C-alpha cells in the first residue's frame, strides 16, 4: 500500500512526459511545414548532381551560323546590330556621283560573295546579309545597316526564314508588313527599293514538314503587286530557279535552299537589271 502513492506519482510523470513529447512532435512538424513553404523552390538535380534547367528551345538551324553563335549575345542583341557596326563605321562616304547599292538579307545574301566570285566586291555593292535572319530583325537594323550608309538603291531579299519560323511563328501578313515598313523607310530617305523574290523552298532541311513552297509563291505574288503600288522594283529570282514542285532546280542549290555558284550566276544579272531599273527612276 505504501507503493501506491509512488506508483501514482510516477504514472502522472509518465503521462506528463508523453504530453510534452507529443507537443514537441507537433511543434517540430509545424515548423518544418512553415520552413518548407517559405524556402525558395529548388530545381531538381540531375543524375550527376548538376542543376536541371527548363527545356531549352532547339538550337538555331544550320542556315544561321552567324546568328546562332552564343545564345546570350543573341538574346541581348536580337537584330545582331553588332555584326556590321564596325564595318559601317569604317565605310567611307560615297564618292561624288557614286550609285551606292546595299543588299539587305539573310544567309542567301551573306553567302553570295563567298560562293560566286566576289560578285558584290566586283560591282562595288555592299552586302548586309545575316544568316538565319527574319524580317523583324532586319527592320530593326535597317537604319544602321542601310539608311546610315546613304545608298542610292537597297535590294531586300527576305522572308524565307520567317516562313520557317526562325524567330517564332509568322503569318504572311506579318512578313508583308515588315517588308512594307522597310520599303517606306527607304523611300522616305530617298533610297530606291528593289524587292527580290524569295527563292524556291520545297522543304527546310532544319525544320522538315512545314510545306513552305506555296507560301513562298503567295508572298512573291504579293511582293510583285506591292511594287507596282509602291513604286519599287521587283526582282524575280524565283521563276528561273524553280522546278515543277516550286523547289530549287537540280544543281542550283546545295541543300534545297541556298544557291550554288550556278544558282547565284542566274540571280546576278536579274539583280543588276533591277538595280539599273531602280536608278532609272531618278
């Protein structure tokens, strides 16, 4: 009987310890939930312990080696104004009586000199093509790479990369608006405009299945009609380069898009006639 008070007291202590332990457990669990909610979300680690980043868009297609180098630079300089900044600065003013001509475009323009015996240099033409570029990029750099050079004529060859979606989805109307804007800027600055047709494209090797052929035909048809309305000159590269499927003829392209020297040899006199016609408007 003397043990009962002791046992009762001990039972009370055990019960109190259990209650204290339970409170600590609940408190610990609550604090863990609070800290987990407040802590910044962590990106899961990969198998090697590296941080996994969200899925990145595919690298830019082979058509744009210049624009595709360095994603950080491309994001900071969307139109690639740096590409010709130094060359523009070092270019001397046009000589008295010089009919300066600038070619604005994408890789088809940029590669022209490289693949056709220095056509631009032999004629005194200035090439301002950047591989992979679309019309919104060209529109942004149009002042720096065309207007500031004070040419008599600008030859604009653009649109195929828009159809390919190089800088995002584009409708034909969006492409047409950018071409109109470049034309209007040029004309407002006393520069004659040659709009060159988009060259044939049955399929893009870097983005298969878009079926661009008929879109190219439609854009060229609009371009030709717009030139009549706006007073610019249309240069038809498409017709002599095109096969029955509206792709590039055999032997005139190395990949279905970019002309071979034989293809450029067909384009050169077309460009020269269009430039002469534009100069004749003075």
